[in-house]
């Protein structure tokens, strides 16, 4: 069985030199949790520039759906790039945009028909949805949730309500945005959410002025929070009552990650607009806003993008969906159960994990506090497991969907070893 290969020290000499150079060359706004300089990836494994090999349970932040460099995706990219790399879908027609739109139609169902608009990222997809929601309803106001992350361009950032550093110094942001509590966050009940919404409608914003409510069906950066079962159906009802559009931000939870094509399917709720990105093209930059056809009635020139729906990215998107269709979606649901079970077993042996949750391969564990979470992430890295934090004190586990049982058990073994070491340190012993 393949195991991590770690030559100490980490970072090794090549990584240390490149990190020093890049700290001078690149914007300091990026958050680098580890001194990891990646050279190559295959499947669920990555190799750094000093030959260290890590098991990847982060997948480029839930992007490498089909694993690093899946041969089917690589073939699609190679073949497309030998034919046509760019033409600009805003001004011209070409095949791959239509092929991907068709594939999305096969899996993302919106009653009455749908249309797709392709972008290059999650934030651009949210930006497009903000514009379409306002345009289609001719209403100004937008509602999002506490703890939400919808991106960093100024429109999307106005909906984001995750960390103050993401907003500080960038104002004024969009006016006409309100936030309400997300049920599933500590101490927030379903009733809290809907009574805050009611209060908002009574005191500050006439619901007839609200264009859309943006919701992550599972709050991603906020901590992989899964809401109570009646949350999304009830939100849909409120939207219907007031003619408000429901926008599902499935940038992180979509493209099979939860064992269904879109996470909204778990609650049998249809939004008016789906926002997809991250995993849609297994790593090539691509996003898609999929909206009801009767909403997407904006005239030529009202929205566009030079690179959005690039032929190579779309070909990678088609290849990604072909893999989901040929068993990967079912595999994700099964591996999700294996992962949850393995995490519960780890939890049963330590007081340091306070909760395990997940849907499909979108799983998280909670630690007692932010400091313990960060120590654990660091220790896992030095044992050869790549994972990322989410929220204040959670670790998210979002491996490539091709992950197998052996890799899941290896990941939880590393987690367990790291937790034991933390438990043995005097300051962290529970
Ligand atoms: C739910 C959600 N929406 C939007 C975004 C923004 O996506 P991007 O970083 O591609 O702009 C993210 C990114 O993490 C996300 O998790």
C-alpha cells in the first residue's frame, strides 16, 4: 500500500528556496497554511519539489473532483488544446460550451427548462447570479447568511460574511444586503433563522424589494455545516410566498461532492439559480450559473466574459461529468459512509474531537478550539496528510472523489496518530 514519503526537514531545500522567492514575488494576501510546494499530483497523492509525498484530503479546496491528472480528463484537455484553445464564447459559438451545457442539463434539473452562463470561478458565478437576480426581478435587495462565503469580488464579497479580514478596508460594499443566522451554526436553531427573517421583513426590508436569498446548502468555509432537514424546504416556501429567487451556491457542495450531483437534491428542493464552480472541470478554471430559462432573459451585451466557458475548460468539464456518470457519483456516496464511519471511530478514542459530520465526501471534524485545530492540521501535514481548516475549529476533509477505502483508512490513521501526540502534550491533554 502506498504511504506518505517524508524526508525531513519539511520544507526541504528546494521548497524553502522557492517559498522565500515567492514571498517576495507574490501578493501576501494569500493564506498559506503549510510550507508545501507542489511539483506534481496523481490521484489522491501529491509530490513536493523535494520528493516528499502526501495524501491529499483537500483536493485543491474541493476542486480536483476526479483526482489529480485523471487520464480521462488529461486526454480531453490534450485533444481539445490541439484543436482550439480560445475563441471567446461571448462573441462566437464553438462546440464544448454547448456540450457542457447539455451535460449540465442532464444532471441539474430546473423545472420549465434552464440556461447556463459560464464563468471562470466561483466568485464570478455568484457575481453573475447577483446581476441576473436583480435584472430578472427588478428588485434591489439581497439576503445571505452569517458565516457564508460566496467569494471575494465586490458583489460576492458583499454576501460573504465569514472573516473580517476578507472585508476590512474594501468598503463600501454593495448596499441592500442583509444577513441572517444560518441554522446549524452553534447555538442557532431553525426558529432563530426564520424569526430573524420575519423581523427583517417587518422592520427593515419589504420582502417585495428582495431579489434573492443566496444560500450554501452546506456551509463550506463556515465549517461544513449541515442545516436541519426542514431548513431548505422552508426557505423555498418563504421565497415562493414573496416572489424571491432562491440561489443555491453549490460552488463547494456541487459536482457530486456530497454523493448527489447537487447537494440541494438531498432535501428535494429546487432553487431558481444554481452556482457551480470548483470541481466542475477537475481543476481547470470554470464556473457555471444555471438558471431557469424564463429568468435568463437578459439582452445581448448585458453580461459576458472573455474567458468564461473556455473550450479547454469546458472539455475538462464534460470529461469530469462523464466520470461522474460512469460510477463516480455512487462511489462518492459509498466512500462518504466509509469516511464518516472511520472518523466516528477516531472520535470514540479521543476527547479532542467533539463532533463528526458530513454528506458524501464533504466531511468535517470539530476540535475544542481554534488553537488545537491548527496544531492538529500542522501535525497531520508533518505525518503526510493534507487537510484544511474551516470555520473556527473544524477540519474539513474533501478528498478527490476517486479516493478508495485504503486511502481513507490511511488518512484516519494519520489523524489518530496526530491526535494521540497532541493528547500526550501536557498543554493539550483533555
Ligand atoms: C461556497 C463558495 N462560493 C463561492 C466561492 C468562491 O469561489 P472562487 O474562489 O472560485 O472565486 C467559494 C470558494 O471557496 C465557495 O466555497
